[in-house]
C-alpha cells in the first residue's frame, strides 16, 4: 500500500490522517539531548551522518510517525556559500552579515554541493534504515527566509535589515535571492537524487512583506525553484510552508504547483480546508502550546483539525516546530488521538 503521507501528497484522501511534526527530532527527547551534548557545534552535528541519521530515526521509533524529516537546518545553504554560520547556545543562529556589495563579494557565486555531501549521505543511509512505509522528507528554506538571516546575520522579529536592503538596493538584494534560487534548486535536486520522497520549502517569514513585495521576493523565487525541480523530475512532491502568511499569500503559495500547503497555528483550518483547492493537501496546524498543555486543549485541538479536513487530502502537523518542554506522554496521546 502507498504510505498515507504520499497518498495525501498525491491528492488522494487516506483512510486515516497521516501525521508528522515539525522539529520532531529535537530537544524534547532525552535521547536527542544525550547525543547532542556530545557535539558542541550544531552544524558539525548536522554534518555527521551517523548522528543525523540516529536523531532522525529517534522520533520514528518512539511514535511511528507517517514521515521522517532528515535532520539538518535551513542555514546549511548560506554555510555552503561560504558565509560563516554559527549557533551559540540560547542565542539562535549567528552569521557574518551581508550588509552591502562588499559583503556579497565575500560569499561564493555558486553553492558548494561537496560541502553538503554529508547531508546526501545521511539521506542515503536513512533510505536503507527507515521502515518501507515511512517516507523521507527533505527541505530547504525559501530564498526570502534564508536571505533574512544572511543579511541580518541573526534572527530578528521584523526582518528589518533584509526589508531595508530590498527597498534601498533591490539590485543587490536580487542578486542574493538569485544565488539562493540557483543554490537551493541544486541542493534539493541532490536531495531528491539521494532518495527523499518529498521536499518542504520553509518560508518562515512570509508575514513581514507587503503584497507586491511578497510576490517579488517570496512567490517568484519559490516558483523558479519549483520549475527547476519539475524540470528535473516532473512528478516530484513539493510542500510549501508560508508561515505567518496572510490569506491571499497562502492561496498564492497553494497555486504555485505544490502538493501540500502547510499552515501555521493562526490559520483557521476550516477556512483553509475550503479555500485551498482540493487537489492540494492542507497540512497543520495544532498549536504547539496545546500539545504542551495536553488534556482538553489537546483533545479539542485534534478533533477540530480532523473535523475541518474530513474528506479532503490533509496531513496532521503542528502549526510550528515542537517545543523543548513538550511532555513525551502528550506526543503519545496526540498520535493516539489523530489515529483513533
Ligand atoms: O523538523 C525537523 O525535525 C528537521 C530539522 C529542522 C531543524 N530546523 C532542526 C533544528 C528544520 C526543518 C529546521 C528549519 C529551520 N531552521 C527554520 C524554518 C522553520 C521554522 O522554524 O520557522 C528556521 C527559521 C531555522 C533556523 C534556525 N535553526 C533557528 C531559528 C534555530 C533555533 C535557534 C537555537 O539556537 O535553538 C535553529 C536551530 C535548530 N534547528 C535546532 C534544531 C533541532 C535546535 C538546535 C539544538 O538542538 O541545539
């Protein structure tokens, strides 16, 4: 039988909602923390196939989710362009910011795929070790989201540095975006060659751009990546995640030729379920805090998503990554509720 996750991505309605969680490998699992403690550098951890494979498998062993997502990060792409990327504990990502034309000269014109060889090795090993009915997901960040980190050099709440560059020197900003389009397309094609069954494009900072700017810096670059992937493999399964996007931006993303659109916590699944064409699966969007709370909040949250998506292709997920203080027992309960 075709795995339920792939059924949903192919526009079919599985007999049961497939389920996986963003950041399902992570610090809420003691076995993750134990391994993670052995390697101080997060990127080194990501680039060690033996470790990346193991932490990808940990949540599958525990919860038998309907998909595994390769363990890595969206910021390996700037790293593979030669921009220094680091993760200081508790402070989030830190990059050497690209604030002007000289900054752009410090990074490579094309992505160094050899630098990402450990990611492709991780995928090949996972394809051997995962149960046959658990598809493997690859991913990258959308160019706009990755550019916000490259320009600011860190996470910010409003992405002012990238927005200011896009207004003040659109030509410079476009050349960063263009490099990311080409680099991300090449990176995802290598992931597909290595064996991933679907890819997700994370546009985490969709909210901060006015409509026409969103069209120019988010939709258009993402459309080019999708065209590049389809030129390589016409039936490749692609998911888009326009996090914090407005309703029109969600619908525009859904019409880019994706198989699924992921929805964040703030989206009313009843709206999305009817507004997104039924050929495109909806994915999401339980509040990670309802999962932490458990009890009635969890039961109700799951029931609402199941009711809203009944009879159409849909994938159960959280509206954002699972948080560190999530009790494992609540995740077990979640799986039971989604599958009951
Ligand atoms: O979902 C998964 O299980 C796959 C792995 C994955 C990670 N990050 C692992 C990770 C994925 C798909 C991501 C995507 C990602 N990374 C995004 C897009 C999705 C989103 O959350 O909006 C973004 C914006 C990033 C950048 C990033 N990486 C941030 C902001 C942080 C947190 C800062 C910090 O220091 O904790 C990371 C680090 C990160 N990426 C962790 C994990 C498990 C935590 C690192 C640790 O264990 O110390």
